[in-house]
C-alpha cells in the first residue's frame, strides 16, 4: 500500500494520502463478516495496527537518521 501511495507523492499532499488510506480501511471494515466480528473488535484491531505501524515507521526513521548529523 505504501509503495502504491508513493507513486502519487507529487500529486497528493500527505494529509490527502492519509485520508485516502483511512477511507480504504473504512471500506474494508464494512466488508467484514458481522457474524464473526463486532465493530468494537474490528476497531481495536485497526487501532492496534495503526499504533504498530507508527512505532515501526518511527523506529525506521530513527535508525535511518542515526549518525547522519
């Protein structure tokens, strides 16, 4: 997904890319089998993975910039 969004960095501002990704996640959430998942469990799953993705990105930035000053 990041590689796909990366193709549009010149055409879309970052906040618009975030909006597109959030919209897509919302659509995927709507497609989940409501007999298997509650809205609370799906939102918890999404929240946990947003946090994990953010931690990973921050860690990658840290190691990428370490010693580059």
